[in-house]
């Protein structure tokens, strides 16, 4: 796999031994950037594009949960795996409620960490041709949406997958459970679909995804 083909992974870990070790472990499959404190990690997460993030729970200055909550409040929907030495259920719930998609408890098995990251970054075959959505056109391969007026919007991996799934079958109404099973991690709750729909509407147009009350979602007819 070439450097350009590897997903971009932001690792925020302050342990001087564990951080470089994780980066070395993941380097064959990801373009890893290691940051060692919460404040710098938040800045890098907000100013650069990432396919997935691994964030330590116990960071100096600004802890991992605060970093995740700040990212989600800014509309960043990038998948996040949180590392924690606190293995009780309450701490895991705090991390997930803050916006993490998954967690791994320290000490962890390298194979399990790799598998969980594969699940978070898993992609599905893209449509061969761009997909029309009203005044917009989705290119699933590049995860970009372009309008007939020249506007271009970049999507995250999960946003692109969700929008492509809806646009590929424009007459179908998808339930949240169908979308969750096909395109998200088993630990996610159905409400994550609502979050991503919100992000798509904010990035593109309010009508890009139509809510079918009592059923789920269907591709809309986005107009500028």
C-alpha cells in the first residue's frame, strides 16, 4: 500500500514509550501523526483532515474526553477510538457519550486495536459513476460533492458512505438500523445516523436527505 493510499490517522497519546510504539505498529496501514498533549491534539484535529483518530483518555492539560467533546461540538464527525486505562463500565460510557465511536482498554492486544480501527475505517465499493442529488453530484471515490454552480464540499469517510448508500437507491427509504448495520461500528447507537444526517445537511443543503417519519431516511432533492 502506497503512502497516498493509507488512511490518515491522528494519534494523541502522551506516553513517551507507548505513543511511538503504537505509531510504529500502525504505520504499515496508516499515515500516522503523533501528538503528545490534548491542546495540540485538538488544534491538529481541527486544522487537518483525518480518516480516524486514536485518543488517550488521560492526556495532560486537556483530557481525552474533553478533546472528543470539543471536536464533536465543532461538527467533526471523524471516527474516534479512545484508549483508556480505566476499564469500568462508567468510564467507557463517558467516553462513548462524549462522542467516541469505540474504545480499547489498556493494556491492549495489538491485533484487537488493529481490527477495531479497520472496522472504523472500513469502506465499501464505490459507485462507478457520480451520483446526481438535485443540483449536486456525489463522487463516492473522492468523497466530494459538487454543485452545478461550482461549489465543492469534502466529506468524511462515513459521511460519504452514508450519502452514497442513500443516493444509490433513491427510491428506497432506509431504516436507521439498516444504515447502522451496513456502514457503522456494532457499538454505535442508531442515533449516530441522525448525527451524520445533520452534518450532511449542514455541509450541503437541508434537503439533501429527507426524513420519512416513523421509518428512516431517503435521499432528497438538494437545491441551492
